[in-house]
């Protein structure tokens, strides 16, 4: 049984035992109860609470020991103080359990030698018995596609997303963006919390997501990696199939020390990670804002095939701001062909020569804003030097200002040029209203700043280049 | 009459003439009409449309020439093609107008010599006649406090904010943040669009805001500055009285070239600006997200008096992420005193030694999450090495999860330590719900990422240091 098969058990066990299940519920205690969570999220497999001091937990029969449970058990979750961990693992092995999640803390993550010893022993017992371990110091697994959730609270999910996450913290348990696009609601895909990396590591998780049909995009929250060589080999292969984003913690030396104390081992030089990520096509995000932006970009936009972008809007101020943003992200302001510039010039007054970034205002004065902007957006997207577009709109409240309709322009552009990513940003009093309208259109995304547009497009281009360069 | 007196006229004229007023309204045309805007926003002064082809505009009597208007006129707005600009300025001077806003484009911002010549001549005529000019290539002035709005659309404002903005683009006309804190609605304070900087410059605007009682915070969107020496002298003086934020465009050389074509002159080396801003206490923002964050921080948080911060939450993952964020922003993770660490230690299991950043989880298991987190937040804020706090919460939907109440902890902390800025960030499914609840508390702000918390606190500290170092 290889590790990918073990991971299929972790994400979709037919039966699971919860060793150390609590009798308290989230309603009557400051604590939470994962058995309650599992039932609330509608998981259809069999759930067996194990607690020698209870006969019933959350309406389910409770057992003294996992050995008393009738029939086989695919997965066990151990939530016990560290002193009782090894005994519980031994019983899991006797029961032929192949997938073990260890919640217990105070092991490699603690400050004494005893904890490190217990962790090593528990892992040894499990591996020798044919089982694999997620954790310790983890909350385990979430799978929104079958309702499995070993975390300490419900998913509260309203929509499934095709994202497979691997993390070392509960921060990334539920969803991955701070502000979901309005109307998207709460979303979860699959999550695997590796905790102390006692056994199963990032490379294993990548191999599971590599062939998982529910996963189109992979996100790694990483404090450290154990077997770097294997990880980067696997990552390079998987990255050719699915985009991989990473939030690698420990950029500062101080953070690297802190991380060591959180999950138990030193991380390694940050610059080494940086270069290695890039070489194997992993895209590094700087914070959770960028994680949200890039997730949306990879799920909803086509690739940026060249490094030249167009910027258009009816405001001169976007020229400097937009140029700063795209240059900082490593993209170029597309020069536009002579032919395009000549055609554009016919729409402008004689005293101005249009160029990219393009302020459409002077053309609007002559030809009307709706018509001239539509023509200029079209000319820009048709230009061979332009691989993607930032379209800037003035966000007057859509229901209060009907004079012209930038949404219509954006929608038509997205329909005419489905192979070029089009991003929108707007200034004005009602960005929320416009975001909601614009994001209903396939191929269009809204971002809160021009800088975030630029970084999202740069990530699309980074992946595109990786795929070209590694194409055999 | 000094320039500050002129600017008082610009922001609060008793009467104004609109030369080149259009008969079209925003409702029947792709264009907008500033006369309509002024009336819609409830400006109480006298408004005189000037258009030789109309007898009435928006229900107001229209005049053939400004010279036909009865009585005096404080301010004129000129919206005419450049060929007719100088004649209009001459008539304004004959009418003894002291404040002139020039909308006209194709001057220093155009590509021919003729435009530059016309601009120079118009400014000369105005100055010799005792008037001062805002623009050309501007939309002029917004003053939410008296309803004055010479822009091309209504303010749509719901609330006034004590922010004085100076800009060179309509992007910053209406409000300064992409996503206002929920419940704040649409906000405007005062805005002065300097356009081509033909006459009135940033230093003049700063001197106006320096003594303006409506203004507590100043924001500059700057593509270039004309008289650098005077600007930085004035800025250093004004920055001691009110925080000044700047979004300086032209970081990349390419953007600097682009900016030159937008408003007519070269900008200068970016690093020179960077150092000069810092020396005179101006705080530079990187994008509109940061502008929003710092605006809120300066309006609603106390100063960060030391460079040590505390980080606390019931999740280990914040340790690495938070440390990276604060180190990148130039702040330190406060070491905590021996006494504080000893008191904290009593709440933790024996296998863990607490430190900052603090994961409260192991203490919560023993003592309950509510009580232990409250005590630990209190201990941290009381520590002399901690000048501000990042409090991390898990954003379960407030109405679905009652087990423990982080809002109560945050509120009590803000009340007990009003001199230390407390910022919150949360991970989980309902950040919006928590932001709305937490931001009702004075002294507390919510941010979308730990990195944005760190940069906001770093800006507070930068200003605090500037005030200390320049204190005479």
C-alpha cells in the first residue's frame, strides 16, 4: 500500500474511530468537539467514539477501546494527552488501522526531550504496523466533497472549491482567502494539516492531489519541509499538471527560529527555498491577500502568454500608477504596434498621441465615452503585443448613474478575447457594487488595487513560462 | 492676499461662475455636467452658468459672458477648448475673480508646443490680475463640509471624513480607500486636484490644510512636485501638526516618463523623493490598500510609542506568519519581561515555555479558552516591552458559534490599554462579520492580513519617532 493509497483512506475513510472523544459539546463548553463537527458536516461514513468513561457520545455508542469496536476501521483520530499516545497507537495497529491522525501536542512541538521521544516512538509503532500518520499536533483532514471534517469546528461551507490545501496550522483550515469575492460565500475544498510532519510530508500530499479529480489548484502553507530533495522532485512533476501556490513562512531569521519551536525542526535558508520554488514551477505568495488573488486568477482566468500588458481607463492617473505596478511585478507595458496606434490616433484630438497606458478621456469628449472606450479596448486587446489587460472603471453606484456602462464594455471584451486575461480595477464610491456585477462574467476578475492585478497577471505568466520551458 | 486666503476662496466661495457650462445632463448624455453635480450636492453658494448659446441651464439663468453676471464672483471654473482659454481668463480678471479652476486639457499635458504656450499665457494673465489658478487639466475642488463639488459627478457621500487630499488625478476624487470598513459607507472630506500644477502647488495646499479645522489627516497623490525645496520645508512643518501620507507615482523609470506626459514635466529620481519624504515626516504608502489602512490607523488608533509589538492568538501558525510580517515592516517582536513570562508560564502545561508570539491554545485546553486568553492578552499588554498588539481571532460566524467570545476580550483590552494600539486579524469563514463587530470598539481596528497590521503599526511608529526627534 503506497502513501497515495493511504492518503485516499485519510480523505475518504469508510469508518473512523475517535479515540479520546469528549462528551462535552460546543454549546455547553468553551471547547469544541470534533465528533459533533463530523456529524454536523454530514459525513456519511461510520463514526465510532472511543472513551472509557462514556457509554454514548453525541448520540453514538461509545467504546472503552478501539479494540471493542465491531468490524474494521479505516482511520483513527487520537486526541489524548501525550502519556497515553503510544498505547493508543499500539491498539490501532492491533485493529489493523492504516490511517492515524494524531491531535496530541507537547511532542516535537514541546520544549522537553520526553515529548520528542514519545513522538518518535509513536511514529515507529505506526509505521512498523503498516499504518501512516498525519501529525502529531494537527487537526487532520477536511474534505468538503464528502463532508469529512476532523477539525474542531464545522466547515460552515456553502460551496466547494477545487483547491487542495496542505498546511501546518489551523489558520488555513477553513478557506484560503480573507475576503471571498462577493456572492461566493464560504468555501472549502480539501485540507490536510500536517502538524509536526511526524510522518506524512508535503511530497506525499502533492502526490495525492496530483491525481485527485476534485483538485485543480494546490496550496501549500509551509513552515518547513522534511525531505527537500524528494519534495522538489515531486513538486516539479505535479506543477506541470496543476498550479501550486506556496505561502512559505520563515522569511526572517527570527521567524525561522519561531517556526522551529512551533512544529519542531529548523527550516533552512529562505533564499534557498525561493530559488527552488521558482525552478520547480511553484508560485510563492507573500500573504493571504495574494493567496486569495492568485487562487482566483488560476481558477478563473486564461494564461498570460506574453509579458506585455495593456492598461486602459478614462483617467490619466492610472498611467503612472499602473506602470509602477506592472514594472514592479516584472511585466512590461506593451508598446502597441504602429497600426494600432494609428487607428487609436484617429479617435483622439490632434494635440494628443495615444499610447499605452491609455487614458481614453480625450477621445470620449469627442466621440462619447461608451463608444470610444469600446473601440479602444477592442483595438488594444487585438494588438499582438498585448497579452492581457487592466481595464480601469470609475465606480459610480451602478443604480444611480446610467450615463454609460463599463460593464457592457468589459463583458464584450471578455467574450471577444477569451484567450487573454482581463482584470478590472475601479476607483470611486461603489467598488463593491461593480465587483459583484463584473465578476459574473467568465474571463473577468476584479481586484482591489492595480498592484494586485499586476501580481496576479505576473503569476499567470510565471506559470505559463514554466510550462513552456519544461515542455518536452 | 496670500495663497492660503486664495485657497479658502477655492474651498468656500460665496459665488461661482461656470464658464462653458453644458446644457446636457448626465441623464440624457454619455457625458456628465458639473453644474448639475454642484446642485445635486447641495452647495449653498450662488452658481452662475455662463454659455452664450443657452438662456437657462439646470434651471439657472445662463449668461453670455461672466461680465454679464450681476454682482461679484469669488471663483470661476473654465471648461472651454484651449483656444478660448486666455480670453476667458482675461474676462475673469476684468470681473475681479480671485480663484480660477481650469478644466481645459491639451496644454502642458498635450503633445504640441501650442498647448504649452497657451498654459503659460493663461497663468500669466491670471497672476498679473491678482488671481490664482488650480489646474489646468483638473476637476478642481471637493468640500464635503459645505457641498461644494466642481467635479463631473456627485460625491455620493454618506459621511464626512477629516481628510484633506491633494491629487493629480480624478482617481482620488471621491474617497481614498478601495473597501471602506463595513458600515462606514461612502466618505469624502476635502479634495484639491492640482492637475498640471500650472500655478497652485502641493506646498500651497499643505499650508491650507495646516490650519484647516476640518482636516486631521493629509493625503497627497503626487506625480511630481514643482518647487521641491519649498515643498519639503512646508511639509516638515505641517507634518508635526497632522499626519501626511503620500502615494508618489513614478517609482519605475518608465512610470516617471509616463507621468511626464500626463501632467507636463519630469518627476525626478524616486530614491531622492523617498529619503526626503522620510526626513520631513511624510509617510509613503505603496498602494491604495495601504492608503486605506494607514488612513484608518491614524484616524482611530493611538501612537505606537515603542518598536516592540505583541502577537497573540490561539493558533500556532500565527507565530511564523506574524514574525515575518513585523520583521519585514521594521518592528520587533517584544521579548517580554521575565516577570510576564513567569506569570504566563503558570497558565501553560509543563512541556511548553510561553513566548511572544504567543499561541494560547495549550493554556486554553487547561483553563478554558475565554479565561486564559483574557488573562494572557492582559499580561502581554501590561508588559513594558509591548507597545502595541496583534490579536488574532478565529472567525467562526458570530451568530453560529457561542462557545467563547473574542470580541469581549478585545473590547476589554482596548478599554484597559487605551494608549496602546490594538489591531485584530482573523482567519476563518466569517471575517466580515467579525470586522463589523470589532470595529465598533474605539481603539480597535481590523485588517485583512497580518502584513497589513504590521505596516499600519510601523507607520504609527514612524510618525511617533519623527515627532520625538523633531521636538524642540
